[in-house]
C-alpha cells in the first residue's frame, strides 16, 4: 500500500529526510577505550596508532575512510570487549599541518 498524496508524491512523509550533511567524507577519529589494549591487536587497526594513556585507557587514532568503515571498526572493538569511552572525529591533516623539511 502506498502512502502518497499531492503534497508528498513520493510517499516519504513518514520518512524524514536526512540532513544535507549526512554523507561522511574521509577523515580521522580518536577512539578511547577503558583499559590497555595489547600490542598484538595493533595489526587489526592497520594505519591507526594505539597509545596507552596514563589514565589506564587506550587511544586509537587514525584515518577512517567512511561511515561503513567506522561501524566496522566499532564492531571489532565491541568484540574485543574493552569498554568504549569516546569516539571523536578529528580533522584530517592539511598541508599547513604537515611538517616540512628544508633542504
């Protein structure tokens, strides 16, 4: 059964539109976990850095290509079993942020 009307010819009144910025572009994330993640897990997070923090947490930081990849990463972390403390999107490095070497 279709729910269309003159005001809503596509039948989408029951399905609000996503915000215009719903598409995620590549960028980076900082993910903080409670507890120290062992070094053997580093290969599971290729391209990301794992840092043990003095407060007993682990910080995983690096590039994530899109929302699907982020959800996959979060699913992997869930399966490891360490509690998730935070997920923060960070801006990718810009050319001004990248150190240069003089020759």
